[in-house]
C-alpha cells in the first residue's frame, strides 16, 4: 500500500450524486461534476460522502459510482471514499472491494441501537486492522447519533491505521481539544469556513459541501490561510460565506448564519441534534453554474421548495460566481 498520508491535506469537495427525475443515477452528470472539480485543481475528491447521498444508495450503486469516479480521476488526485454501515463486518467487506479505486476511507457508523463507546472502539479497531486503506473517522453526530466527547475521539485517533478525522460537529472548542490531544492527526473540518480558525491548531484541510459548489473559492481560502495572507483570506472567507444558506436554508441571510455558527461553535454542548439535507439545493447551485445536472434527490430527501432556486441564484451572485441564464 502506497503512503498516501502526505497527499491527504487541503480541499476535498464532497462530490454530489446526480440523478434523473426517475431517481436513477446520472453517470454523465457525475462525470461533469468531477470535471468541474478537476478543472479547479482541488487537492482531492470525496466520493460517497454524506453530501453524495451515501445512505440512500444501494451497495451496488455505491460501487458503480466509485468505479466511474476512479476511472475519470485516473490517479490524478487522491480519492477518499465514504463507508457508512451498521456493522464492522459490512464495513470491512466494502473496504476490501473498494481498495483498488480509492486512497483512503471515511468511516461512519450509525446507531440503530444504542452503542456503547467501548463497543464502538472495538468495531473501529476491527475495521482499521483489516483495512488495506488508511481510515479517517467521520464524526457527524447529527447524522450518526454518536455524540462523542473530545477525549473519546482522541482515543479513536490513537488506533492503528486511523490516521485522522473529518469533524462535522462544527464545535470550535471541541475541535481544538481534539487537535491538542491527537497532535499530528489528519484533522479535516466539515466546513471550509472554519479552516482559518483551526489552521494554527493543526487542521490540515476541509472535506466540505461548500467546496462542492465552488471548489475554486474553497481552495483559494485554504491557500491564502495557509500562506497567512490574512487580508486575502478575509475576502475569500466573505465570498464563500455567501454560499452558506445553500447548504442550510436558502432563504436565510448569510451574515446571520455566520453569526449563529460562530455562537454555536463556542457552546460546550451540541445545540443541533439532526442535520438538514442540502442535496437538492447544492445540485441546483451547480445547475445554475452551468453543470448539466438536475436537482433531483432520492426520496424522502428534501426537494426544492418554492422560491429556493431564486434564493440559491442570489447566493451565487453575491459570492461573485458566474451563473448561466436559464
């Protein structure tokens, strides 16, 4: 197995899964999306992330998406593949199938029944010990139902072959505790807007839904923050923040959402217990940017509501992105 760890840093957009009106996979649309990210020269791609509707796809569909994505990328960029299962055995089997098409695994367990932390640790250790690919633990409690403490996440990050974490909990205080307790880990934030705040603590990049909409802005924010070009980073941060309503509530005001995000991130507890579905809105944004895809999603994921398309278009324009007349 090649040493991929040095390449696992920077901006990794979560590639959406385009679908037709009949909810069938749109592989031509998938190719267009990947072209969009490769053209932006992002650091890598995340295939079958939660932003790619992973839990709503069959195992067969997931494998087809990964194979096509791998063939299109053709080793030009590292691929992180999402694996979301209930059991360790299922996760381990999927990773063995995926090993020739990806470079690292984003592992997410969900809790159908109550899961004790000790049992979760054993499951992760079992998967990591048999995996031919390095593991990034996916901490997304609003989806997984596993509201872990920073010290528990540090314990996970000390397991063999668990090289890092994608943290989508959006809690600044907890993030810094994780980074302090697991120095040298590959810590990815789940929201690129938080990267400038976490870079000094050791954050290596973002696996991010905003980067799926504007990979160029996300990468520019990453690079200017890394180079400590604070004025430039501030400008890029403001631009990228204009897209925040698209992945949360398209009718909301971006400045208010950023204020709330900052406030919530400082709380010593998780305020939100469930995550919203950004899938239809994200696809609609890409459609406005000229990609030949629809906003269709797998039922019962939330579809676009009245006025959403217009609000999404307005967000894109406020961010200074070039849209296509429809």
